[in-house]
């Protein structure tokens, strides 16, 4: 890899040299192209300036030509306008007379209309006064009946909703009666159930004493339960002691069958004496076994009574005095509400009767009001309308000056007709025509006044156009002499940009090549360092391989099949004996414990040899404790204390009691148990 790095560095240096030479060539070409582009830029600047001047002159010429055409058009219009105003001048002079005639005519028409309106109002006032006089009595009766009806309706408001309230209260009463029946039934059921549990009559009268009765009954049952538990504990201890006596008798029987000296008196053991002792021990064993059976029967009976006592306690705990008292209170509340609803029903019935009477009177009044309603309306309309008009005398007073004004206007109209020389039939229409002519006259008058001004503007515009056309020809000649080619200019700029891009690429390549040389040089240094480290690691590996060979020899010597196997073989007989002795103390049906060379455990019993997977959980716990005791005795001697770490996990209640009983029996000689 290091040699390869050297070759790469040499190759990159050669490429770097060639690239730098190419950069020098490209930079010379760039300088040449820059000069050429600058020449074209100067030409373009002059070309643009001349073109812009040409464009401005063309716009000025066009604007002047457009303005010249507009001025010529305006001159033609001004000449036509002068002719029109000369024709209309005679007609325009009639307008003031005709306007005055039209004004007086309009006033005459308006006065006639006012006179007609006042005459109609006068006739209407006379008619309305007659109507009001004929309907006044029926109007007064209608107003009195309305007041009476409003009074009855105010009274009715005090009784409105009585029927609905009566229906609602009756329905609520039914609901309360249903609730009352339900509460009574529920209370009777609770009292009956409570009486059956306590074997005495419980009623709502002695319900407040129920707490005391329950407390007393519960205390009696708790005391009975504790007595039974003490009896069971005594039975358990007695059974344990008797079972130990049987074990001692069996040990003595076993010793007697082989001993030559009596273990009791120390005399020589003759066959007859041995037989008598065996007979005596067997009788004692049978007596003890019979006593154990009797105690077991009492034990079972006591357990049965405990369960019955617990069931009675559970029943008592289910009794809820507070709930029954709550039902009694609820019943009293419902009865109080029923009484309130009954009183409210009587009051509502009285209101319903009064409401019917008021409704009958209201109906009679409404029928009479319907008869009077039309005349009442006519009276009010007539009176209301009459208030809008002036009095008869006031109207007649207004009519008098209108007649006088009409006479004066008629005289003025006759004078205006004499001045016009004719009587206008439609003065407004004629005036409108004249006003249209005056509008045309006023419109054309200022146009006609501009004739001389327009002639001067036309002459000035023609001179300016001639001067601008001369300037245009001069600029065209300069543009043609410049000979600027935009396509050649663009081509020179593209070539310059392309050459600059090539220069940038070459400079970037130089940077990349220099970076590559540095990176490969750094990589070479790292490889040289790695090579030195690998040499050191190779030496270390050789030393470790030699050490591993030594360790493998030590591991093989102290492996499971080496020294460990020898130690297990020597300890197995003693461990097996200690485990058997401890396991027998648990009084299980197994007679022997077997441990093979790999310390796999099996037990021997009525069903033959069984592995640890074939025995129950409690038996497995006992066997595990016996094995740990044996290991402790083998290592430390006599065991005086035993610390158990959750030994009852996964055991049912009966198995837990068994384990406690067994451990109490096992350590009754002074050992201590520290359970977790």
C-alpha cells in the first residue's frame, strides 16, 4: 500500500505540471479575447447612442405630424362652427321671453292643482265629520268592553297553567307512590334477610339497635374462631410429638432386634426379654397411632367449624345497617312529599274551576267586541284622518288668495303673447328646442374663435418637421460608417466566457491535485505508523499464545472431569447420608435419597425411584432444604439457624401450613428460623 501511495503521488505531480502549463496558455488567450471584447463594447456603446438618438427624432417627427393633422382637422371644425353661430343668432334672442311665458304658465297650472286639492280636502272633512258623529256611541261601548276584557285577562294570568300543573302534580304523586312501594319492598327484603342471618326479628322499630347487635354477634364469632385456631395449633403440636415418639419407638425396635444389651435397663437381652420389649413397644406404637387418628379427627372437625364461623362472619359483614337506615329515611321523605302533593292538588283544582269561569266571561266579551270592531275601526280611522286636515274655515280661507293669483297670471300671459307675436301652444317643448339651439351656439362659439391661432400652429409644426428630417439623415450616415456587427460581438463574448470557464476548471483541477497529493502523503504516514503497530502486536500475540497453552493445561486439570470429579466422588457418600437424614425428618412417604456422581438427585418410595421432576412442589421444597442442610453440615458441622428466602412461593395454603409445621418440628430442639 505504501509503494502504491508513492506511485500515485508521482503520477499526480506530473498531472499538476501539465495543468499549470495549460493554464499559462489559456491566460494568454483570455487577454487577447478581452481586448477584442472591449473594442466591440465601445462600438456597441456608440451604436446604441446613435440608435437611441435616431429613435427619439423619429418619435418627435411622428408626434409633430400627428399634431399637424389634428390642427388641420380643428381648423376645418372652427370654420364650420363660425357658419353655425351666424345661422342661430336670431333664434337665441327669443329665449328670455319664452322662459318667462313658460314660468307663468307653470305657476298657473300649479295654482289650479292647489285649488283642486283644497276643494277635495274640504269635501273629505265634511264627510269625516258626519261619520264620527254617527259612530261615537258604539265607539265608547267598544272602549269600555276592552277595559273590562283586559281586567279579566289580568285575573286569568293568576290561574294560567293550573290544568298543566294539576296533571303534572298528579303524575308526580303516582311516581312518589311507586317509589314508596319500591322502598317498602326493598326495606322488607333487607329486614327479612338480616333477621334470618341473626336468628332474631329485626324491624324498623329496633333498626337503630342493629349496630350493637351486629357488633356483639361478630365479637362472639371472632372469639369462637380464635378458640378453634388455638385448638388446631394444640392438635398440630400434639400430633408432631406423638409422631416423634413413634419414630423413637421404631428406632428402639430396630436397635433391639440387633442389640445384645437392653437399651432401657442395661441387662443382657434374652430372646424372651426381647420379645416382651418388642410386644410392649408395638402396643405403645398402636396406642399412639390411635391417639394420632383421634387428634386428626378433632383437627378436621375444628377446621370445619372455623370455615362455618368464617361463613357466618362473611354474612354479617354483608349486612349494611346504614343502607337500611337510609331506606327508612327515604321512605319518610317520600311520605312527606306525598302529603305536600295532595295539598297542592286541592289548591290546583280550585284554580282550575276559577279559570273556567273567567274563560266563559272572556268569550262573551270577545263576541260583543267582534260585533263592534268594524264600527270602532271606522271611527278611529275617520278621527285619525280628520286630525291630518285643517278645519273647514281654514281651508276656505286658503282658497280665496289662490283665486286672486290666477287672475293676475292670466293678464301677464296675454302681454307676453303680444311681444312674441303668437300664442305658444307648447311653450315647454318650444323652449327646449331653443335651449338645444343655444347649447349648439355656445358649443361652437369658442371653436370659431380659435381659427387664427390654429393657422399659426400649423405653420410652426411644418418648419420643425423639416429640421428634424435633416438631423435624421446625418445620424443614419454615422451608423452606417460605424459598421457594428452584434453577432460578431456575441461570438467574441461567448468565446471569452468559455476560455475563462476552462481557466477556472484548470485551477480547480490544480487545487484537487494538490489536495490529493497531501491526502495520499498523509495516508502514507498513517500506513507506516500502522505497520509499526502491527509489528508490535505480532510480538504480543506470540507471548499470549504461549500463556493460553499454560492456562488450558490448568483448566483441564481443575475441570469438571478433573480435580472437581475427584472431590465430588469423595464427598458424595457423606452428602447422600446427610441429605437422607434431613429428608426423613419431613415425614414424607419416601424411604431413601440417591445422589449420583454428577449430583443428580432421586428419591425412593412406594412407587420406586423417582427423579426430582416427578415429585410435587412441596416435596421438591423439602428435598431442596434437606440438600442445603446436608451441604451446610458437610462444610460447617451442626446447623443452628436456617434463613429461608421466600420458601412458600408457588405453594398453596395447605402446603404452606405443612412447611411451617415441618420446620417447627425439625428445629424444636433449639434451632431458629429467620423467614423473609
